[in-house]
C-alpha cells in the first residue's frame, strides 16, 4: 500500500481555501512569529499546499516589506493558489475578524470604562506569547541557521538590536549586503541557507519546489502598470471621499493620510512603528491619551490578527474622542474611525504582494537574489530572540528590576514552553489554557 504522505494532495477549491483563511483569521494569535508558525504547521506540514522552500522564499520577501509580514505571507500564498482574488480573500480574512473583535472590545472599553475579562485573560496570555515567540525563534533558527556564518549573522543582529538599539531597517539592510557579498565570496554558505533539508518528511506539495510558476504569477510590465494604477486609484478615491465629505482637516481625513504614512514605516513589524503611531496619535493629533494607548496595545495583544491592528483601536478612540460624526453618533464614529485606520494601514500590503510577487517568483534558484534573503533570514532569527527577551523582561518585571518578580507569570510561561517544546501541544490550546489560568488568578487574587 502506498504512503498517502508521498502522494500529491488534491487541488484545493476556492471555497475550501476560503474556509481555511477565515479560520486562520480567528486563531492567528501569538504575533507574527506565532502566526507564521501556524501557517507553516498547517500549509507546509499538514495540508502540503506549499513546499517549505517556496514558503520560506515568500516569507523572505515579506520580511523585507513594510507592513505585517504574516498577513502579507497569507496574501502571497492565497495569490499563488487562486490569483488576485485569492490574495485579496486570504489577506483580508487575516485582518477582518481582528477588526470586528477590536471594535467590539474598544466600544466596551469606552462605554463601560474597564474590561476585567480582557485584563485577566491578558495576564495569562502575555507569558504564553513570550513562550511562543521563544519557541518560534528556536524552530525558525533550527531550520535557517545551517552553518557558523549564518549563526554569526544572527548573533550580530541580536547584539545590534538588544545592546546598541540599532533600528531594524539598518539590520535588514546590513544583513542583505552581507548576504549579497557572501553569495559571491562563499556561495556554499548562502546557497541553501534557510532551505537546506526543506520539506523532508512532509511529502510532495501542491506548490512544490519544482512546480512551475503559474501563468498569473509571471512578471509582465503591462500587468505591473495596471496593478499600480488600480491601487493608486483606490487610494485616491478613498482619501478623496473623506476629504469631500468632511474636509482635509477633519479627523477621518487626517487619519487616512496619517495611517498611509505609518504603513510605509512598519519595517520590523508593529513594535517598530508603535513609537510613530504614539507620537502622532497621542502627541500631535491628541486622538487618545498615553494610558489609552497602552490599554490599546494590551487589547491588541489579546486578540487574533497582526499586532499592528492596534491602529483600529487608535482610530476608534480618536473618532469617538473628536466626535467625528457629531456628539450623537460616537459609537458609529468609532466604528468608522477603526475601519479607516485599518483600510489605509493595510492597503499598501496588498499592493506590495500583487505588484512585487511576480518579481519574487522569477528569482527561484538565482543566488544573486536568494543569498541576500538568506542573510536577512539569519538576522531575523536574532531579532525574534530579542523580542522574546523584551517580552520576558516586561512580563516578569512589569515595574522594572527594582519592582517585584511575577512568579505566577514565570510559572505560566514555563508551563507554556514545556507544552510547546516537550509535548508538542498546539499554540491555540496553549493560549486558551494560559488565558483561562490568568483569568482565574486575576479573579481570585483580585
């Protein structure tokens, strides 16, 4: 009898893919690393919709872009499988559940003043997320760091960001330059990088290593120009409508312009752009207070979807606070503000994938393109480890080293890490269990 794992999976219908992307939108906890790990486990290991080599090749490109790399990776895979609408659906469903959940939670937050349920869940989820990020660094590093040179790049990236606070874009640029030069000087160290041994034990995939690029993903200048023109038209019409209805100086029009600029600065994920959003939303426009911004980040961390979805909270609170639709429609204004902030933040992400995807698909096996990306992948492992250290520091010593040590959080984090590492428990059960533990402790202690 033949081994089913060695036979190619059946073609995936658009409706089947739609159901998966919808499910992913509701379970994509754990930040970008957790979300990427979920997609790898589902799409590479279990369903075999895409091979690990093609998955990592797409991920390397998404890491270069401003914007949420996990959402862009979902858009890329959906586009590869079902053309433009496949990408729109996969990327859109990655965001929409989070938008609706955040709008509901933000309304509760503003209308009733506190969210004890979320606070308790957050107390347990925070150490679980720390464990997930640490485990993701281990998993990605074990695949990407195949020789001493790549280990050295990863260590240098960690030291650069942790000790010297070098901005993430400079780390990416430096790692890409090192990869490019390394590909010319020592191609053996960079030719396989993150792809060595890719796909072992998983069996053939629908989009396999040797699968030809589908016709819709081939690069054509006419198609490039058409996609760019369509996206520019969408942006102009959307922002122009807000200006025509409310005026350029209105809260909603300024949100559209501000979050368009923010979308272009999100290299390195949400944490890299949060200072910019804080400066604009709190200090310049005064849409919300510093305390509300921190509370919004907490809400963003306890909901599925990209952490940059905190912009929906900022948009909701800002439109509510400024009574963008009048004093009698605060809730409606908040919903519109959250939708405006989300739309203008994520529109460029779809543009980058649908515009640049065909270029990326033309670089398979071309060392001039893959060597820099291999270097970048190695650096990203170090940056992810820094994020894990950052999380652990703020979870275990929330008031700083001079404050108390959070023993309960430490125990929850160690239990989560053991469940992930030793017992191979899925991330979603771990998150829910830790959230329930945090809620119970919060209610008992509090």
